C-alpha cells in the first residue's frame, strides 16, 4: 500500500442494517448483549433503544415468593429477588384481590394461582410481564386436586400445561 492511499478503517457494524444487528444481538445471552454497548455508538444506541427491548435478551429473573406470618395474625405474600428485579408480590395486575388468590405452583417464571370462589378457576400469570390467562378448573366431587404447572420456555413461550392430580378412589367414586 502506498503512502498516499491510506485505507480508512471501516466500522462493519455501521454498514449493517439495524434490523440485522438487532437479530444478531437477540441471539446472544443477556450479559453478552450488554457488552455490545461498548463496541461502538451505533451498537450502544441499538441496544438501548426502546423499540428493540422486546427483541433483545432480558436479564434473568431469580427469586422466590413466600408467605410472611406476622405476630398480629396477618399474613402477607412477599417476594425476595436474587437478581435485583422488582416484582410486585401482591400480583395486583390480576383481576381479583390478593385475598382472593392462592399461589399453587410455579415453573420457569410462570405462576399458577387459584381464585377463591365457589367454582375455583386457575390463573397462569407471568409477574415479569404482568400478563395472565384464566384456565377453567374441573369440579371433582370429593376433594380438591393437587394441581401442578409445567412450562418449557425453550419449546414455546406461550405453551404451558396445568395438571390436576386426584386420588384414584376419588376418580372411581365420581
């Protein structure tokens, strides 16, 4: 290369379409996607832009719900975050009040709740996104079933299963 024909160093990221960059960054783990902010201003702006938040990896949520019984006899639901995420333990986004909902099970970030009413219905909710779906319960003649939730986010982000387990004698009596 001659002295007069210096080649400018090119920023490959600036030559790629924003949608392609967002697609590439969306496939890396959360911590790595945050490191992309240090590559160049273009990447920093892409990762920080509000339009791309739903496409890019989110920080993992880690924590647990528990009940706190105070000496006064009042009971409250609490959430202890291990990742720094803020989750409302009262699940106030659900259509029923706190005292009308029992927390039954959880699986990979989804919660299985049951409404307290004459005909109990289940609700599967995601406290991180504050979305929920109602699931009708089956009326068993003699006992309340043991109910469990299964969810594999790797298989599908919207497919979950609710299982009701009853004792064999209850099944034969019904």
